[in-house]
C-alpha cells in the first residue's frame, strides 16, 4: 500500500484529519489569530470552565504531557501517532486478510500508535518545559505601568499577546483589552493591570 493510500485509509485517516486540524491551528497562530499558549476559550460559566480545565489537566498530567502549552503537546502527540500509524499501515496491515480482520487490525493499530506516541511525546517535550516556566504573581504585577508592543493581529477580552522590553531578553506576555480598540500587531500599548486568574495583563493603547 502506498503512502498516500495509507494516509487516507483507516485507521491513519483519523490521525491525518487531526494533523490537518493541528496544521491549520498553527497557521492561525503564526498569523496571530489565536494564542498558542491559551488552554482554550474562556467560558462564560466560570464553574463549567473550571471543571473542563480540571478534567483536561488531569489527563495531561496522567500522560506526562504537562509543563508546555497544551497546543504543543497535543500537536506533537498527533504527529507521532500519525507517523506510527502510517508505518503500521504500510508494513503490517497488508499482512492481514481483508474484511473484518482488516478493520480489527486497523483499530488495534490506532490504539497501539496512540499508546506508543504518549510516552514518546512526554520524552520529547521534557527539555521544552524550562521554556514555559510561569513567573510568580509578584513579578508579574511589577510589570504594571510598563509599555509593551502588541504581537497579535487583534487584542480583545478573550486573547492577545504583547512583548515587554527587558534587559537581557524581552518578555512575551498574555494580554487582553476592552473592545472596541485600535490595538493590532506592532501597536504601542501600556500595561494597566494584572489579572491573577487567568494570569494575564490588561493593556490600553499608548496615548
């Protein structure tokens, strides 16, 4: 079975679809349309949002995928599972007889690919965890009053990112702003408040 046929057939087609979604997400992230460090959309019901985040966090910790943004961990997990499923689809599934055995073998291959991908992903993201260390609230609050430069295409009540000039290395921080506003990529703004939960900053256009 050829590579393209394998990628479009069961079970690899499942991971192919997820991989396409992940690639589309990262294109939006590169364009600044989404915040790649965000854990998800902010729900209007705080209790429901806390429950969803708690459930997701428990799975992430159980799989050893904590310490980096969920978007990175999930994307890498899908990529590894897709590669394993492709290899198994090209080399192992053709050995099985067609029919029900093929579908059973495909289901087992999908489970095996995902099971192997979890520890491999955990090992690969381990050296990345130091890049996403969360600063303490005291240090975060000390940025209030400082100027910053917007990095995303838009900044609204849900998401946004900005850069704060610091000695040694600039800080890339999560921000939000009240709408409507004229904040866009490259715009100058000022940090006016720090919100502890979620950890982000309120910014306003520089006057």
